[in-house]
C-alpha cells in the first residue's frame, strides 16, 4: 500500500502533515497514537496545559488522554484549522464505557488533493477564563477566511 501522507514544514505552524496521494471524503487516514495516560498523569507531566499554546495531548474519554509526545506518530503534526478537511473521531472499545483501548481516528471530511495539508479543528476547551493573553497563546494561524483567530472553542454563556 502506498503511503498517502508525509510530515514536513507547514506554512500554518511548525510541522504539518500533507497528502501525497488523493484522499477521498470519508477515508480513515491515520490513528492518533501515543501513550494512553490518565488525566491526573497528564496534569503531573504537563500541568494544566493552558499556558503553552502547544500540546500533543488528545482527550480520549473522561478517564484517558492520548499523549502523542510519548510513543506518538506523525498524526501529532496535523495542524488546527477553522475550516478543516479532516475530523478526529473517537472509536470506543466498549460503547459508553471509557476504556484505555479507545482510539482516535483521523478521517477526511472532504476530498483532499495531493500536496494539500491535513487539518482538523482541535476543539480546545479550557476551564479557565479566555483572557486576551490566553487567546494570543492559543492563536490560530490557519489563514482561512473562516478563521476565528483562536484555537479555543467559545465558552457557552450561562442560562439566565
């Protein structure tokens, strides 16, 4: 099987992942790999993560996180975009039960041409207030006309 993706420098940010062959909408492209650790282990290793604007952590379920920094693959280099061509899907080992065997799969949401950079919406949520400083730390560089300027998901306003 021909490898359909490759990592290289990205105009969006740092490294990126690019299609080397045509990828059809709906195709599973790659699994986001890394050590499966608990949220408490992630906090111990990396703190709350809100202050760096850079992480290879992917929330798998309420119990586990995939740490792409430890035994990860090139999926960790897929950049964020406000107008993505991929999505991250959680494949549950046992439906409705958080499991260390759950997986994160990256799937094309539209056709992707050779040479095009793969992107997905990171959907980052932080418990802390979204200050101007945090929005700058988590700035989006996707360049899309649909760009909202930050990788942080808007907080929902409390119901009155």
